[in-house]
C-alpha cells in the first residue's frame, strides 16, 4: 500500500472504533490519464471529513456530495463510474479522457466491522498482507492473511472485489547523521516508510526529521525484527564499522531488495574483507552496493542522499543497469 492508502486504513479503524460509520472507496479500474493507480483508497464520514484520494482531487467533492446526500452507497456497496461521457470528464476536470471505476462501501460501526478493520490495520502495521474480498450484491466481506501481495481483481459480472492490503516500500537507515536526515526526507517524498536505527541514543534523540520511526538498538537485531522482507531497502550511513558491519552482516542475509553502505572504494573493499571474515558467503557479499549510490559526482550530504535514493529507485524499478550506462555515457560527454 502507498503511504496515503495506509493512512486511509488507519482512519477507517479509528472512526469505526469510535462508533462513527463511514464509507470506503476503492479504485478498481482506470482508462486514460489517472493521477492515482488502481487500488487507491479514500474514506470519508458523514460530516465530510476525507482521508485519501481517488483522482488527485477531480472527483472527490462530487463523490462526497453523492454519499452524504444518500444518492450513492446508502445501504449497500456500489459500483460507480466517472468519466463515461466527454461532458462529465470536462465537468469534473479528469485529465485527458480519464475514466475511473470505483467501488464504494458503507461501513457500519458494528462489532463485526470494527473487528474486521482492526485486524486489517494490525496486519498491515506488522508488514503482513491480508486479502480482503467484498461481495457487493450479498452485502458481505471477509479477509484472510496471505504471504505476499496479489493483484487486485474486480469481477463486474459477479460484483466481487478482491484486494490485497499489505505494506509499502520501507527504507531502513542505519545511523542518524546529516546524510541520514536528507535520505529520510527524500525517501518519504518517494513514498517509503522510513526507520532510522542507531544505538547511540543521544544522537538519535536529536534526529529531527518528522514521520520516521526511530529505533535505539543494534542494527542486526532491529533488521531481523523490522526489515527482512522483499519490500525493504537497507542502508548503512554511520561511517562506524562497529555499527555498520553489524547491520550489513544481518542485512545481506535478508530478502531486502537493496543493501548498501556508505564509504569510499577503499573503505568498501575493507568492509567486504571484514564481512568475509564474519563467514558471509561470496554470494551474500556480492549483494552489497558499496560505494553506495549512483555515480553522479555527489559531494555534499544532500547530493549524496539524491545519489542513494536514485540508485534505490533504479533497483526498485529494475532499471539500475540502464541508469548506470546512461550516467557513464554522460560522464564521457556522449
């Protein structure tokens, strides 16, 4: 889930837990230009409060009016389409022929619904996945835990929505220095959940970037508990081998899609030798990206942060080889 959709799930849980009914809307299909992807969520309550987005602001006000006036999804879940006609697309401001299909559910604050969304919220908070199924015509829903994310499906004929809720991308930063601060800020803008780990509590206390989770612990223990899944990236940024190496020793054994450590070419070579002495295999050490970041000539902390996040983004999109080649060509004046 993207961070904004994670907030939607949390807000639904809060409203229902407080005895306040609400609606949950899910994007099930898009055509043309669409600011938000399939699976995007929005929730709103009877007083007009909204969390999340379906279209980047194009249809939200119209949807809220329909819901609060009782003309849509008053008593049962409903399928609804925006942008069917050119006139409607123009009226709503949908971009370039945009067409949006949504499912809207009215959620009562009864015990079963509260328990259902409390369990979903807890499952995602623990970086697990849950597959939720909604049968629109039968006015029922169910959820089961699953090991990984699955594609969303909407069967229009059966009026059945199947949507897997799960964690978004996670960046685990070892160290709470200046480079870490810039990395954390940029990563959150790129929709990463960010954890900053540092056993030096006095430094961690001064780490002032809002929105991050701070963990005062040795990184190997914290990585095992928090960042061992395939949606996590792990970076070591302390410049202290006693801390960074402990993190790398554990990180290179995880399923994390990216593992990197800051340091010069010589420092990185020495680190690999130390890791080899700690009985890591050549295959495990081969996963380490060090020196960290794309080679953009970065010198200052913000430039280093840009290089690091550029490489992580390229790896996330499986485009790192192409990015490296383009940068090499640029450096050569091509």
